[in-house]
């Protein structure tokens, strides 16, 4: 099972909800979001009758991008909107049957649970997929760039996640939730007290987080991060989030997320994650 994204007919069916002078704003936002998604490697499909949907009163989508109504959009907006629709492949029943979660795009807000309208919605959708769908570790890791944009992972990834007891799959939701919290909630206070910051983060993330107690283990907790294809930087990642349970309640384990709590000059604005897996 996998995820599916598509342009859904009822999110284009205006029924007077879209005024002509607002059409360009709606189209530009949608084209921008669509580009972010497809640039990540995702395929966004469309329903086969999308061109026939009435976007404006008496005006179909086909008329908007190819007919007289095309004058409602500027040249650049029209070109991007037309390209987006035309290059989205058709969705069929098999695509829907094979999908465990379905997200939708369109000019109008959607009422379904996974109606995407912003980059943040796209990130949340990918995180949901990571939590719900069992993937090989390389495929699981492949979505981290989208799901956790503030995080940078060491060269130990994705192989380090094979060190989970029984593999990473029983912990997919726990890993996703924990990395999402590190991405969203970690705050570095300038000249702040690190133990105090870790305590505050533990409370906010609902995940116990602390420093390594043995000062002699710094070498084991130092990881390599790629600067480019030929260069890397070694960084100590001593604080760790304690992943003590698998997704199935009642199973207790000792796994960790090791990260660097301070910003690094060579990795601007990134939180460095050295290891996700067994306790080191």
C-alpha cells in the first residue's frame, strides 16, 4: 500500500465560490504547491473528467486554460496552470485501490482529511504516510528530506535504523513522531543552559531527552556529516531522545535519537542528527 495525491474534481467545482478576479490568486497558490510536491519526486495525478469541471459559472476548466476564459489569467500564470494540469497523469481505480492514504489538491479548500492547501499540509501528509505505511528502510529514509526539513542526517543513515530490535518497521510511527518533534519543537537559546533546554524539550515533545552521562564516550557519539560529495565534518551528538516503546503498546526497548543541540557553522540552520536506532 502507498500514498496517492491527485487533483480532485470537487476542489475545482466553483459553483460561484470562486470569483473571476480571485482566480489567478487561487491558481498561483496551487501551482506553487504542486511544484514543491513534484520537485520532491512525487507524482500528482488527476481525475479523468477534470477538464469538464465548471470552475466559474458556465465556464469549464478546459475553457479556463484553452478557451476564451483564458484571459482571466496572466500569461505566466496561465502557462504554469496549463502545464500543471496537462502533465498530471490520469488516476484510475487501481491507483485508488492500492492507496492506503489519499491526498487531494485543487483551487478550492477541501473538506476531506488530507486536503492539501499549503507546504505545511504536504509535510504533514508525508509524515502521516511514514507513520502508517511499512516501507523498506531506504524508502522510509527517502522521505525524511520532505518530512523533517530542519534536520540533517549523518552518513550513518539509513543503515543505522536497521539496528532497531526487529528492524525499524515496528517503530515507524514512534520514529516519525519523535523526529517531527525535534524538527518542530527544538529551540536553541543563545548562551542557554543545555540541561534546562533539554528538560523543556522533554516536556514539550513528551519524550525523555538527556545528555550522555559518561564523558569518555564522546568518540562513540561523534558522527560524520557530508558537506558535499567529497568532504565531511565530524560532529559530537551527545544529547539523545529516549525511544522506550515500539508502536505496539507494552513493548519496551532501549533505542535513541542522538543529535547536536547547538547550531554548527558548516551546516547553517540545521539540526544535526547522528543516529536513530539502538542505544550506543
